[in-house]
C-alpha cells in the first residue's frame, strides 16, 4: 500500500506542475498577450465542452449508464454554479460588468478548475488502487488533458484582469486541489468509486455552465468577421484536442 501512496502522490505532483505552463508567456508583453487572449478563452470553452461531453459523460455512461440520478445530479450542478455566480456578483462585484471588467469569470473559472483538479486527483488514486500500469496510463492521459486546459484557464484569468504572476499563482493554487483529491481517494479507497459517480455529473454540469454561460458570451462581444472566424476555429480546436485524447485513454 505504501508504494501506491508514493506512486499516486508523485503522479499528482507532476500533474499539478502543469498549472505553471503559463510561465511560458512571461516573456511576452501584455499588449501582445491581450491580442490573443480572446482566442485562449475560445480554446478554453471548447476544451471544457469537450471534457464534459467526450470524457466525463462518456465515463459516466460506460460505468453506470446515463440514468435519472445522473440527470438530477447534473441539474444540481447547474444550480450550484448558477447560485455561486449570483453570490459572486452580489458580494464581489462593485463595478458594472463591461469588456474591461469581466472579473466574475476568474472566480467561476477557478472554482470549476478546482473541482476538475479534485476529480483528477480522485481518478489518479482510483487508478493506482486497481494497478500501477493503469495508474501510470491514467496519469499520462491527464497530463495531456491538462496542458490545453491550463493554457485556456491562464488566458481566462488574464482576460479577467489578473497580472501574469497573479494568474500563475491562482492557477497553481487551484491545481494543488488535485492533491486533496488523491489523498481522499486513497484514504476512502472503499468508497472512492461511489464518490466519483456522484461528483462527476456535477463537474460535467459545471464545465458546461462555465463554457456556455460565462465564456461564450464573452466571445460574442467580438463582432469583427476575421477575429470571429478565428474564435470559431479556436473553440473547435479546444474540442478536437479533447476528442483526440480519447484515443489514448
């Protein structure tokens, strides 16, 4: 059992380091970075939708089938994120929302990403409890899955007004929630599968809500044809990356 703990914690540590991929942009000026931000937001929306439909919901369907309980949990997830966003607006928004002040996106994205990272940690633990080879394969899939996701998340935080350093810091804090998921999965090894079945539908609903209620409306603020076409391409690219990752899982 000690080896399982070591493998699992080392794997989740490597996965969490992916949150620092935004450091590659530190040499890029903010002016240049802001020109491509809307495409990173588009990419993130596509990746979130791809993750929800091609990974999480398929995993649910394969494990237990899509039933009434799954549908109810997804509705609960949508309500949770709707209420959460309302709360953020009530308590943290003291300025009118505008193109220059979309700060609620950051909070919503961080909550969604934190839940996603928690699930990744839970899945890593559950995989290693089955076998070490399965745990390694799952970790590799999650790493490839996290790279486009973290790039998009970093772009959303910058778009919300964060500095590069602050965006990296908050992205890293969100990423370390995965460690908690792994520890919980290992401690509650007899119940981790059941816990995952309850949390996965809520996570999928959260990703769909963030992509469709928060990110895509931001994209509609761009009306120039050429940039709008690039947005569509970026959104499709985020979804396609998640599609191609299904072949290695």
